[in-house]
C-alpha cells in the first residue's frame, strides 16, 4: 500500500454497500453503509460514498485510488441469476453437456454444436460455421451474450477466435472464449466456466458503470480497481472482460481486511452477509488458493480463488418450516427482502396486508410474503412461457401479498422461476426481521416484523401444530437455527480442509456435541484456532457460535466494513500458463501463441521463446490490470521420463506471474 495515500474502498454486497476512506498511516478515516439498490446500484454506491466524503476533512483530490469488492457475482451464482447466454460448442457433442454440471449451469439457455476443434497436439479439424446464422437469428434478441468452447482450445484457439469474430460482427453482443479464462484441459468444465462468465457480464458491468458514474459526479478522478476472487486487484476494464474472476471477490477482500484489522496469522474467518456465509481458513497469514477452481452455487469452475466455502445462509435468508429440525425452522439458501426493510418504503400497503392476515384463523405458507416486479423487468420479459407470463402479469411494480396473487403450488414454482430470471423480487420474514422483534436490530421497520412474526408463529406444521408458541419463541428459534447452521458450515469447512468427509453417524455425534445433549457417552468438539466473525450482524450471532465451538471468538472493531478495507489493501497480480507438447517424444514441439499453434524443433529454443513471448504478453496484461513496475516470477515443469534408456518428452508447463503495486494518480 502506498504510504500516506488516501484510498477509497467500496464493497457492494447483497444487502449493504459499504465504503471506507483509509490510509496506511491513519487506518480507517471514515466509514459508512447504504442499502444496496439492485435496480440501480448507483443509488447504494452514492449513499455510502457520499456519507464517507461528508466525514472526510481533506480534499477529494487526495484520493489516489478507488477499489471495489463485491458479492454480486457470488450471489448471482448461488441464487441462479444472471443474464441469458447462447453457448457455442465447437467439436463437442450433446453427451458432453452431461459433464461438470454444464447442462444445469446453462439452465435451458440455447446451445449449438458445430463441427471443428483440435486434437491434443493442436492440429485442427474442419470448422463449419454454417449453422451459426440460424442460431443467431433465433436467439440474439433474448440473450445478453455468447459463450464459446472449442475442443482442445487450450492447444489451439483459432476456431474459438474465428467464431468469436463472426458473432461480434453479426450481433455486437459480449462474447467470451474458454481459452481466455483457463489454460487447463477439461473441455466441459472450461465450457461451464465460460457460460458462467458470460452470464455474469451484465451483473459486473452494471456495478462498474454505476461506480464510475458516481465517482465522476463527485469529482474523484482516481483509478478504479476491482478485487478478484484470489484477493488480487485488477483494473475495472480488465475485470469487465473476466467477471467470473470476481466470484468470491467480497470474501477474498474480507480475508485481507481481517488480516489487517487483527494481525491474525492463524484463524477461521467466517463472514456473514445478507445472502451468504463465507468461511475460510487463514494459515500463517495467508488464505489457501483452491487448486481445483472456485466452487460456488454448486458449480466448480476453473477460476483460481481463495479456498472459500460459500453457503446460502445470511441475515436475509428465507425462513421455511422444517418438521425434522428441533426448531421447526430451516434457513436459506435463497435470499429474500426482509419485511421490515420492505415496509420502510411501502409502510401502508405492507402493514395493511399484514394486519388483514393477522385476523385470519389459520394463516397459510403464503402469508407474510410479498412479491413485486424488479425495475425494468417488462423490457426483459419478452421470452417468457405462457405459464410464466400469466403469473408475471398478476404482479405489479408495487408489493402485493402472495396470498392474493398465487393460486396453487404450481404458481409458486412459476414464481420461483421469475425470481431466478431476475424479473421478480420476493419479500418475507428473515433472521433480520427476527432480530428486530427481539430488539437486537433496529435499523428498519420493527412494527412490520412484529406483525409478520405473529402471523408466522401460527402457521401449522404437518402435524397441524403451530410452529411456535409465540412471536418471541419463533424469533429465538430462528436465532438458534442460524447459530446451529453457522456452526455446521464452519465445521464442514474445517473438515473439508482436513480432507474428512462426514457420514450420517458422525453428523449425529457432532450435533449431540454442539447441542450439549446428555447421554451415556459425552462428546466435545472444539477448533484449533480462533474464530473471527465478520459482517454487520457478526456481534449478534458469533459469540454464541464461538461458545458452541469451544473456541475464542474475535470480532474486530470494523468487522462491519472489513470487505471495504480489504478492497484497498491488496496488490495487482496476473498470470499465464503455457503448455509445450510433443507428438513424437521430443523431435518437434508445439505451443499456443497468440491464439494459434506454433511449431519448433529444438527444445531449449522453444522453452526460451515461450518465456520471452509470455513475458511480453504478461507485461501488457499487468499494465492493463493496473500494475506499476511489475515483478515477474517463472516456474518451468518439464515432464520427460526415461523409457528403455531413452528420454521421452511429454510436456513442459511454464507458469509466469506478474505482481505489482497499483498505479496511483
């Protein structure tokens, strides 16, 4: 970090947008929060940024860098949201869609299979793009971009590039090639990563454009950077091309922030937000990078990121009835708008509906729930099915009680599809509402939360019994359930990092230990290092979580804005990997350069040329990513076993990293 430079850190989460002004000499100078406004992110950003600027005694021109971290990409994958994409598979067939979760990730979006691709040595098969015109004509009006995956494109990307150029020329839509995101083999998994990247482009584009717009209005002329999922900073324009790399951006920033705030070398970091809880282990001051790729929302990508375990559990999680739980409550994985928050802007209509439902003798599962259209949804509803359009047309821009909107369970499933498409938002009772009832949170409309709790505690379980005896008991049960599920996800993370898979018997023993249940055999469980709780609600939940896990619980002073602090505490880092192969054991060599295959006949010469080309390309990438005076590190791994007395060249993997401080104004 640059000494005495004033840095502006912003973190846009699912519920709040945080901002901090920070310097290496003075630490946190100012901090503020504002509600994240997903229909117009600029509103939430301006609210938090303007608030810290009001506290700032210096001149705006002193701000040398702005950096933003976000959970928007992570949340979009967890909740199954994002733009619609068209997938072009070159040289693959339909059976490949069943691998790596690719079919599930595509979620019904269009796909075309065209002849082409390459073999393991980069030799091409005949490319035939004649089917693309019909694919474009049938789909370009209702998708936001294209994802392109070619067979062995990491050995030769020429066919991906040819299709990319054709699609851009014909449609002008954002287009992502698989070789741009990963150099690893595994076509379906690389295609999955590409689909998710294309889907996230509108999400991250909205964020960066909103941030830039407000910085310009306030006169802040500093460079704008974004935190990647591995904790590194990159220029905002660089991030726009690779939004998939921002998954786990917020959690990665929280690790950097926690390390700075506490100076802790070894800890378990658990960050609770509105949508997710993110858990990682800090070892000797550094988080581990997940070698197999970041896993979010049930999908394992090829994106390098911190070994963060993300769970759909937060302050705004959906509250459902679960007869198998002792609390009769299950939380998550979806997020919904807390009723107490909805009532701030729509107090009369929300309270009116809740008062009506409070008079019902037998409230049902649709009570204390509302739905409304997300701003601009009408423009994106053109390709809805008839059943979806029927439900969509019954929902207005103003919140409506679901018990007056939906008819039958089938329409409930249709509503969930509209939510996943980003067209409709649902509001209901959440842990945040429960905390308002218990007096542990007071920033929203507590009256609405109390009415909703009174209704929900009378909802019947499958045994026709109310799920709680009173509003207070319901809310205590929700708090207990969040504590229980938090302990579970923290232990899952620790066990996974130890390489342990839990069976049902082990889960029962852990449950008995955490709940301190009596029996002939007593079980105790504890962690080997402190638990660090981050997030605005950490102080409400984490002391009890630490007590259950029999470990010290640390909640830093600025736990509520740790992500925003971490957003400005990193450095720029970019990397490249090139694989040199030989189809004849070492008489000739092939590698991809500039998206095309290059052939050479001398091993030393080819290794030298690859490193020269890589350094040139990586230096340009580092500049584009916002680094100043990058430092290069190179590793070369040659696989050449001796077989029957003769050396047999298989491949050489050259990995190069460029690291540098952000370039300040």
